[in-house]
C-alpha cells in the first residue's frame, strides 16, 4: 500500500515550541567524580530555527565545555568533581519548525539513479557529508534479511521517495510498538525477528534497509508534539524523546520518515541531533566512580507557543 504523495504548503508555515527535557539520576552512595557527554541541545537546520537554548546541570560541574561534533550537533561535556548522590540535567529551548517544500513522491528520481549518482558527488558537502551514511555503523549493519525486506518496496525503477514512504508504511503495519520488547542494546536482527520494539528500533530497521539497497540514511533524535484526546488537557511532562530516519533522495534532498507513526516528518517534529545511529547521538552517557547503582527519571514537555 502506497500512501498519497506528501503535499505541503508552498508558503512556509511554522510552529513554535517551548521544550523542557529533565533527566535525573539518584545514586545509592556518594559518587566522588563523574564525567558526562550530553546531546540535548536542539540543532538548527533549514526547517528549524533555534531561538533560545539553555542547559542547566546540578551539581555545578567543575569542568564544562560545549563543542560541535563531527555531524554538526552541539555536544556538552561536564565533569562533576565533588561527592554527589544525584545528577540532574535540564535542557530548555525555544524552537520554530517550518514546513518543507511541496513534494510529489511519485515524481522523484528512480532510486537506482540516486544510488548510482552517489559516485559522482564531490566536495565536503555533496560528497562525504552524504555518502558517509551509506556504510555500516555500530548499531546498524546491513544484512541479507534487511535487503530482502527492503526489496519489496524498492522495486526496479520506482521513485526513491515513493519507495521510502512505502517501506516506512510497511514497518508501521508489520511491526508492533512494544516498550517491553527491547532495550537500547537489543540487536537489529532480534528486532527483525520479533517484529516488535520502539521508535529507536524502527529507525534502525529502516536505516538498515535503506543502506542495504545503497542509499545514505541517518538517525535523527528529537521530540514529537503529541495531542491530547478531544476534551482533555495536555499533561505537562508526558511527552517523550523520539527517533526517526532521514534518507537521501538525490535532487529532492533528505527526506525524514517516521516508521513509528507512518508519516513524513513535518512541523510536529523537533530535531535535536543526527548521526549514523543511536550510539552517535544518545542524549546522555557517562562514566562515574562509585554510586552503587542508580535510579533514573526522565520528563519531557513539548509545549506549543502561540504566535
């Protein structure tokens, strides 16, 4: 089943959001020193403007530095060098997300031509910046199973965006969303076998399928605006982090597809970071001494702002 072509307004329209992402760790005993790497600052791109961002860390770190990583994401490193029983990070931002240009998926270039055209790309922006996403990564390795699954959508001569949207729709229909089925370390082969998982898993599956047929694909982390049921108030802090995929479509550029919700990313999607897979852009990772285990709580709130 192929969904209708994506049709967006010719005039750029946008939505503004206030986002608050709070992460709190509680330790069983004192942690004398800890080091953390954070991907929690929204990144600007052609369809997203970051109006304000603030990252607050408690306890106050002895060392803090911000840099832009290889993929263009803002990364914050912090080191806490005093005994502590808790560690809290609050990322706050205001962003404006725009609709993309109108896209007729059936009018895009045949996918084989996009694949073969990668050989002619040159320069840091048109060459390595795109082709680097063709290759296996830590959490996404090509396999005969992924290739066979992708071939049902990527039939000879099919327009690349139409094939990508069809693959996205199939994953949505054939895989069940189940937060209990996987963890962050579940291999992609197990997700394929179980046909169950969460947005991170589905993003990895579709990325693996794209790469299996020779197309560049990257992992995107961020947030998704959720709407409460009719007549119900939105619950503050009930939103969650989200993940989807972006595939290179030649002249049509990058196309962001969300297999979890079977839709092309639009103004409801707020981008934080992208890379080859989750391992490149995990929201928080760290090394600590002591602690005797820890508890973790995460709260995300995505609030639309009236213009």
